[in-house]
C-alpha cells in the first residue's frame, strides 16, 4: 500500500516540478529568442548607419542573414533547454522519490504500530474471553456440578473480568496520554513518589526513598504519578517479597533524576532493548497468576516520559538487580523559590 502511495506522491512531486520547469523553459526561450533577434536588428542597423556603406550587406541579404542567425540561435537554445529538462526529470524524479519516502515513513511506521497494537490488543482480549466461555460451557454441561464447583467457576470468571478491566484501563490511559496536550505545572517528585508508595500499603522495610533534596519538576501530576506507579509496580512484581527496593531522587542545575533499584532475576541483554515495546514481556513465565501483566506498563511509562521531553533508561544485571531511571526537566521557577 505504501509503495504505491510513494510512487503516486513521487509522480505528483515530479509533475509539479516538470510543470514549473517547462513553463520557465518556455519563458526563457521566448525572452532569449526575442533578445537575440533584437540584438541582431540593432547590429544590422548600426552597420547600415555606419560610414562604411561599402561593407554593409543589401537589405534583403541582411534580413536573410539575420533570420538564419536567429533560427540557429533559437535551435541551440531549445536543444539546451530540452537537455536541461531531461536532467531535471532524472534528478527531480530521484529527489522526489526520496522526499516521498521521507514524508511517508512516519505515517507508515504509525500505521504499522497501530496495526500491531490492534492485533495484539485483540489477541489479549480474546484470550480471557475464551477462557471464560470455556469454563461457563463446561459448567453448564456438567449436570452434576455442585454449588462449590459453580462458585469456583464464578470466582475464576471474576478474575478474568478483573484482568480485562485492568487491560481496558491501561489502554484508556495510553489513549489519554497520546494526545500530547498535557497541562504542565510544578510537581514535587518526592511527594509524588511518597504518595504512590503509600497507595501500595507496603511495610516500610519494602521500599525506601533516598532524597537529600526534593526536586520539583515541570510535568503533569497525574501522568507523573502514573509513571512512578508503573515503575514501582514493576519492581514489586520482579523482586523477592522480602527484598528491599530503593528509590533515589537526584537533581542538578536543570534536570531531576528518579532511579528505582530492585534485586531479582534481572533482564537478559537480548530482551532489554524491547521491554518498552507494547505487549512485550521479557519473561513470559511471569505472565500467569495474580500478577499477570499485558506488557503495556513500561510502554506507557516510556510514552509519558517522552511527552515530558525526558529520557527513560533501563539497565539490568541477570540474577542480580534491575535499575529504571527517568530524567525530567526541573521547574526552574519553583526551584528558585525553594532556594530563596
């Protein structure tokens, strides 16, 4: 589809270019031919008016000579213009194709991403629905099913419904943060982190925050809270229950850094570049059970950071620790007030 679109766009570019080239060539031809004829007429008139009448050609012979020179000059000009237009056609066609490819590449990538997203989302929605349908059909066909058996089916279906709700909410969040129209303001990164951690209702020994300074960034409070929540939830899922998760908050003159460190199995080097892709799971064995995810959390985290013109980095040592770091711009006005 995009190949034919590229060719069509190239054709339109080339059509516009050649139309302009031909129009300019006609104008140049007419101006040049007129100028040549005018100059020859002036030259002939000057010869006739000179004192050397013996050297001046007769009027008829002069007119024929003038027309011959004009025809020869115009033929030479038209030939040169034809070669120039052929050159423009070849070079312009190549440049038009490159421009068409360059202009359509973002659209092509967005279309491919949307297609993958739709396909993956459809698959993720279909799986729990198929499980629910199978369990219900089996329960309906089992005439000897007890109340306990039916209750177990309902509980299982409720779990699937919860998963679908989480998936729908995550997709809604991604759509919400897609519009790039976030209202930005001062956000206290320490308070935002503390609020998110308190929401998990964990013991104090599970997560600790190290912050000698309380950086105030320029961002959207809801989006930043969602970003921190995703990274904290990811650290909790992929670390032992009795391990310590450390959050370091740092800042320099222009940026604030949020760093979260958890011990655990880590992420292998070949999978690390893909962890921010939508629906990608570095460890498929971890996608079952109550902590099952859909591979959207880190993709949403990256999207939020990019909307804030920041940077999100992940480093991991297999069987040791994983570090997620995001860097956002400070709110300079709020920082100045804090110093004063």
